[in-house]
């Protein structure tokens, strides 16, 4: 959300804003304070300070650098100074309207073809105003410079973003502790505070959520060819934007005007194999005297990355890499198990012999005291195969009286396939199985078994379909700017997990239950399942019968909004105009779930479709008071502005929240800006967190080396309250006049986040029984010796929400874990951001140097109100202490060479104290632009990410992978070739 002060969409016409009171005289001398930097950022500042309208196509100014303009000038003289060295000039079309032109261009922009256009100014609702909070802007040029395929990939690589959650590369690796990214989406997780605590907007408006809780936004579903830029507000902003804006706000600005056409083809892959990529896009548009229309299509296909193709993921036995052996004792061949009632755990007693077919075994063939182990990574994929089709259309039409209509519509269909871990379990085998061999006269056996050789890995197939759009009217009335918009979105995700063991049918195939005459399978004809072979011979009919289990789920997230806003000048202060923005928002949120389960039972169990919805209403106000400005500036006090904002928001069923924000902007000199802000933010409980059904099921967990069968409970909590946060920022922007083209920006941030909604056990489920901070959520039971515990466990097993109740007897369970949503944890993050950019010429060459670094000073967490505070700095699967990117680019004529160094700091394994090394990678780029002949306006680019093919630093992860999947990746060297043709 925000306000228009100029259009900045790529290839769209741009216009600076006239001061909303009286038109300024071109000949009047005014004080200007504009730092050196990108021309596309300097022009809106000039428009505000001069009161003139500046017309230009955005493509004309992208990549050009402007010098600083400080001192007293007429508006025209200041404009001439601003354009010095840019290669551009201007002409005056009306008394207060200037048009920028490129003298070398063959055709110039006609003023009759220009129109006011909307831009969303992230961080404020006031046009032409500067945010007191830090804002990072990512343009299409930035995406190209980094060698990325999409804006989503570029945002994921942002140093302030954390990919340990809501990112396909960390899903299923143990790094994503939320386990909500069921559709392998790409969200944004600023400061590591959670993807559900970063608000994602499109043109300033909310979009539907994704994931199993519908509580974060999938930016990979937005076609990059339709995106002009992405504004990243690195501060809490609920005072302006409402719920979820805790870690910050990402505002995706879509293209609104385009005259011509552009085609893009990109192909790529990795030097070690896998992740083969193809991207095709085409966009086109045309403008007329009172409007415009643009449309785009994009296709993206990225192949899978197999675990076997990378050393760090090929085997869960990490000893060759210097780590531990994390392989499962659920093996093929399996292990005979015995239950220890004292520890409440199952332990291997005999190993089934290897390299035999399971026929004719004798008790002496079994290996006492030995344990078979199987690599659970076998057959898995690190990344799914994803395929996406996206379309986008937007239009605008001027109306009489200074008003205009505009709207956009977008649709994406994304599918994915993923091979996941093979099923494992404890098989109950009786003498009714013809292959049964009693080792010590026992009446039955329980075998820890992996189906990796029988069925292979599990198969996940899913889709994500997203549709969204907006329609609005805006204009000026009695000197105030008015805007009213309707917007909406709907995201549907579906998952089918197949090739899963159907436990009821497995029992029949094992002979543990009688043959079911209602099925076509007959063990006397099709054969019994033999769990003793390595491998055993099984008929296709038998494997199809036991592997017929599946799970299906579908989630639908819907949001619809109405926004009404006005902004203008209240009065004139000595330092400038006191401006105010006011508005009201109303939206409806809805979340629907449905599913089907055929993991056990004689017939599939259909989960009753459920739908939860609520209304949200809000009102907000923002004030900007220039206490010192050009008219009353003095040495050491060039500018002083105070900003105040507040928002009241009411969530149906939760209650009302109010959030203020205050900010200050201070220029002691024309080239130095100091800024600071403080505000409160919140995140409301999601509909899924409040209302999801109670369910539970079994899991094996380690307790001091013993394997304890536990029941884990899941579900919503209607008594949840909003999460709350306080955020502070302070920093500076320095554009020294003595070093033209240099910009240095630094900032400090601190956020305290309380009443975090979480499932605390899920944060460390693998080690839950050994983590003292999780003790409040664990109840140990002894159903074999306690009648009360037996009755309690039996009640949980008989509950209709238990998705696998019959796999173990009631007496086998040793713990019950409550993993339902609660307001429990608190987090504090503090750190520093630094970015520099230096643009200069060397002879006829253009050179640019960039650096962006984020350093965490504090990352503390308390899992519960009574648990001790944990210092997570340097801990794997949490945000790295240091992240940075240092890049340079050299341009000579049509040739561009670029390079970058990326740095992610290591840390220390909290379990064994072993250090984790830093990860340093190099990127390279070569681009050639053809300006004439048959290939005119054609660009060819060769990109290489991770030029030296650096493997991620080793981390002995309990999930059986040898790297920190939250902060690094195993893609290795990525090579791509891109062709762009402008028509």
C-alpha cells in the first residue's frame, strides 16, 4: 500500500509530483539538498523539492548516476546540474512540466503520451516522502546483475533474509522447524523472525497465503517478467500495514505500462548434475493518449536435484566426511526388536542376515548383537522438479476530472514432484507367515524394517494455483489525493503422497490378519510378504497391494480487501508542508482444508471439509511534520522531519490491537542523512492455528540412547492471543559531494518478539526427550505397569483423530507429547546492516562497486516463559552471524563483465562443539549487448554462480545430511545462458 508520487515501473512513463498547493515558479531560487546516486531515486526527490513535474520513461533513467545537487538554484538550473554527466537533457513542455530526453535516441517521448502513474512508496503513505526506516530496492537490473532467474531467487539471497523456513531448499531437511511448507514454496523470512512475520504485498495490497497453515506468501508464484521492482522495508510496520509486518514488509511492484515487447530465454544447470533449468517469457504492451495495457507470460521449469548426486546428501553415514553414522536401524534387511518395559523403548536384538532371499533360514542364521543399518537418503531428492506457468495483464484508463481507473490480474499454475524418504516401521510377524523363523522360541517377532528395496522412496506430487488482482480508482479532489481499491487473491495447494505402505493390507500380506475376501489380493495366490530377505522375491501384485497407501490434502487460502485512502496538506509550517494520510481497510480471510487418508483401514477415510473465516477492519493515520526545511535551514540543521503513524485493527474473534510508530529524519549537512524509528507490531493467530482439528500419531524418539515410542498430539488452540513486537532502528545515509557516485548506508536494528505462537516440540522434535526446555510439553507413561497410564494411552489410541492407531500395542508407548499451538516463546534479534555503492567512470568505461553486509549481534530465544534464554548466534539452522555480498561490474561499450563474492559465516555444532567453517563463493558474469544490425536490442549473458564449485561447510546434522540447509546449499556450480530481445 502507499501513494503515488511518480511511476517507476520499468518501461512505463514516469512523472514527478507537483507540490499539492500552489505551482512553484521555475525562476524562483530554492534550496536543494539531493545526494549523489541513482538517477531513478534522485528525480523523485528533485520533484518534491522543486514542485515541478518531470516526465520520462523509466527505462531511460535506469542505471544512470546523478551528481549531488546542494545549494540555492532555480529549479531549471538544479535540473541541469542533476542531469550533468548522465547523457540526458530536457525540454520544457508546459510552465511547470519538463520532459527528459536522450539526444542520441532516434525517437523522443511526446508529452501528450505521458500520464500520471501510480507507485507504491513502501514505508509511508505520503507521496514524495522518505521512509524513516531502511528500505532496500531490488530492480530487474539487480536480478540480472546477480545472475538469478527470478525475483524470488534474488529475494531469497538477500543477506537480511533467512532461508531456514518457507524455502524449498530447507523443506524436508530438518532445517525448517515449522514444517509448514508443504507445497515447496518460496517465502520471505526477514531477520529470521518467521515467514509468517514478514508481510508480502503486491502493489501495496495483501495476497493469499500458502503452506499447510496459509500463513505466508509464495513469491515464486509471481511472474518475474511482470515485476518492476521489489521494495524491502527492513523494520516492523504494523502502524502502517497492520498484522504480520513484524520482521518487515516486501512490496512487489508490478509493471503498469509498457510500449513494445520483450522476450527472454534462459537455460542452465549445475556442473555436478541436476537442477536443469529452462525459463521462457514474453511481455508486451502499448500505450494510448489516455491509457495503457500490458500483458506477460512466463514458463519456468527446474529439474530435480537428487540426493545421490551430492556428497553431503548421498548417505546418512557421514563418517567419511568426519561426522556420525545417522543411518536408521529400520533396515533392509531388518532387525529383530525387543521391547524394554523399563525404558519404554524398542532395541535391536538380532540382525537378519544379508545377501539371502529370506527362504530356508534357521535360528542360527540370525546375528545376535549386530544391527543392520539402511541409508534413509537412498532415492530421495534434495530439490523437487518444479514447473510453473504464469500470466499477467494490467491496464489503466484516464477519466474526466483528473481521475483514473487501473487494474491487474495474474494467474499461476505450479506443479511439483518430489521423491521422499521410503516408509519404515515395526512389522508384527506371527507363525501364520510361512517365512517366520522363531530364533528363541518366541511366539511372534517385531522387525524394524525399511521398504526402500520393496517400494522405493515415497512419491509426493502437488500443485499450487494462484489467482489475484486488483481494481481501483484514484485522483485529486480539492487538493487531496484520493484512492479506493478492491483487491483479492486465492491460493489453492494440493498434495498427494503415494507409494506408501497401507498398514491394514500389510498385516494381511504378513498373515497377521485373515485374508480379506473383499479385496482382489489373496496371499495364498499372490504370496505372503517376506520380511527376512535381502532382498526377498515378491510378486508385483503383492507390492502393489501393500504399497497402495496414500495421503491427499488440499488447502485453499482466500483474501479479499477494500481500501480507501486520502492524503494531502493540512497546513504549512516554517519547514514545509504538514501532510497527513488517513484511510480505512476492510478484508475477509478464509482458509479451507480437505483431505483423504488411505494409510490404514479397509477403505479410504475422507476428512470432512472444514472452512474458517474472519473479518478484519482497520483505520490508520500518518503525519509528516517538516520542522526544518529549505526555507529555515541553518548550518548543521539542513532538514528535520518528524513522522507519526498509528493504526487500530480489529480481528474477528481475537480483538483489537493498536500500534504506533514514530520516526525522525535529520540532515546535519546536505550529504548526510540520519534517521531513526520506533514502533510496535503484531501478528494475529492464523485461522489454522486457531481452528485446526485435533490429531495425533506415533513416532520413535531418542531418550538418552533409547528408542521410545511416543504419541505426538497436534492441533489448534482457540485461546491464542496475538504475537507482539517492539522494533527500533537507527542509521545514516552518506552521499559525500567530494566522492561523486558514492553512497554509504548503515543501520542498527533491534526487535523483541513476544508471545510467539509455536509448536515448541516441533522446533527440536528429534531430540525432544533430551531437551529440558521442552519438559512442560512431555508426559512420560508406563502403561505396562500403571493402570492409569494404560487407560490414558488407550484413550489416545482410540481417538478418531489418531491417524495410525494400530501400529503398536498400548503397552509399548513411553511418552505423550503435546505439540499443539501455544503462545510460548520469545525472541530478540539485534544487528547491523551496511551497504555501499560506488559508481564512477574510468576513461570511457563505467565501473560500479557494491557491498551489502548484515551482522547479527544478538539472537536470543526462550522456548517458554520459564525456560532459560538460548543464545542462537552461530547455531546451525538459525540465521548466520554474518552474511554479505561484495560485487563489481565493468562496462565498456556493449561488453559487461561482473563478479561477486558471497560470504556466510560458520558457527559451532551445539551437540559436539565442532566448529562449522565459513562458506565463501564467487560468481561471474559476461554480457554482450548488440545495438545494431539484425540482432539489434539483443543481449546475451553468461552467468556462473559458485564459480569454484565450493561445497557447503560440513555440519553433522541429525537428519543425516552433511551441511546446514538453512544457510547453505548443495547446488554447487550453476551455469546459465540468457538471451533477451527487445522488440
